C-alpha cells in the first residue's frame, strides 16, 4: 500500500476506496429517491481530487477540511438522469442549464435576516452598531446593501425564469409574506394564462394489493432456526500479521521538500537492513530488478535514502554493498537456484483447521 501511494494519484486512491467500501450501493439503499443526487455528489468529490498529483493526498485533505470549516459553498454534482426525470436543484446551481419544463418552487420562503455587520462595497468600509452607538454612515451603508441584495435576488429570479425551453410554470402565492422570495419581482400573474391540464389524460395507477400476512410464531421460529443453522461462526487465525517485517500501513506522502512523511520510524540499522534486503530480493524475484550486483547496491542505496531514519546517525546505517552481496549470494545458493523457475517472494495460504474445537480458518503468507 505504501508503494502504491507513491505512484497513485489521490483521485485514483479515493475512487478505489469508494469501490471497495461500496459507497454507491450504500447510498442507493439509504437515500431512496435521492440516491441519484447523492451518487452525483460522490462523483463531484472524486472529480475535485483529480488536479492533485501523486504526493498531494495530504494537501487535498487539508483543502477539503479548510473549506468545510469555513463553510465554503460547493456546487452539487449533476445527475445523469433520463429525460423524463424530475430534478430539484437550487437556482445558483441551475446557471447555464436548461430543462423542457421549469417550476420555481419554495418561493414562499422568507429572506435571510440581515447580518449585524454591513459592508459597503463602494468605499470598502464596514459598519455595525456597538451598544447604543450608531455610526453616522450606517443608514447609507444599509441603503447600499439593500440595493445590492435586491439586484442580486432579481438576477436569481431572471436565472430561474430563463431555464425553461418549452414551458415555465410560475406558482401564484397570494398569501406569501412581503419578505418572501415570491415578492422580489412582480411576475404579473394576472397577465399569464392558467395552466390547462384538460389535455393531459390521467394515467390509471395500478393498485397492488398487499398479500396477507401469514406470519406466525411457529413460522418465525422455524425461519430463525434455519438462519442460525446456515450462519456458522468462523474464527480467523492470521499469524502473518505479527511478522516483524510487516510494518503497519501508515501515510508516507511528502507534501513539501522540507517536510518529512508521517510514518513510523524504523528502529535500529538491523531492522533497516532487513527491510531493504527483503525488498531487494523481492524485486529480483518479481522481475522488477535485473540480476546485477552493482544494480543491487544502487537499489539498496535508493531504498535506504527513502526510509525515514535519523540522518544524524549515519554510522548506524547498513552498507548497501553488503546488502547487495548478501542478496546475490543467497539467490546463488544451489538450493535456491533450483527453485528459481517457480519461486515467488510471498505465497498466500488459506486452510480450514479440522482439529479445532470450533470452525477456524487460517490465513497467512509463506
């Protein structure tokens, strides 16, 4: 996993994580009718990670966290729906989009209350009331702010009313309050024709009768016993997870040249030597590293440089030439040379232990 993190972009890592964690099926089951919108937002989140390079995972997390804490607005994902689907979308998100039929809804909502601080854009000044002290220019700042908000809300209504290609339906709300969105502009409802629904033939809904509930206590107990008999508890033994050379998977991504990766520090040159030696021999067996003694030493030197260790104790580091020589002699042993055509670095094993007191499965590596 650490090697993949150094060569895989955050977008690919997050896409694979979403696939393995079954994010989309979970959202489809949990959100119901809104599952398409939720899935589109997942795609928008993955798309946002696309500009970050292979060493940008931590930076991406920092940017997302910063935007979350500051409440930065983000556009929702666009739903890839059929032509006859109904989409509910905000006016801000509708900019640049069109639909055959558009109905502005929820326009009876009241406008937001004024903030205590008023910013006047004309001279870039800030005005507010401190106790009973009213600044002399507060009324002028309020008038300027009201004019700016009114123009912005009128522009939003223009966007809402120009998204329809064939039919725009404007609901009439005579009981709406004066401080609601329905009162921002005069829509001249009395000049608009009423929506004629007589030409639409009502479609008969099929009535499906619920089957009678024949569940009884006896049936329930029989079903419970069948489920219990089919659900055999299985205990896994994984001894290879405790191997000394299996380090915990941690983040090992460098953001800046002077910033060290966040990972567990190797303790002692003995452990460093073992990790490097294991990696060199593994790359030889997988074909990633050619069988050349000088190449072994160069690769060992690169691996030592990549490990996060105390550079002040250079004398305690293993010798790349010694590691290369050890790997070379080991692979050249007659017993090992005879196995080389079919030798692999690691081999997973799975087995059911027949002599265990309870069903037990073994998972490990050789």
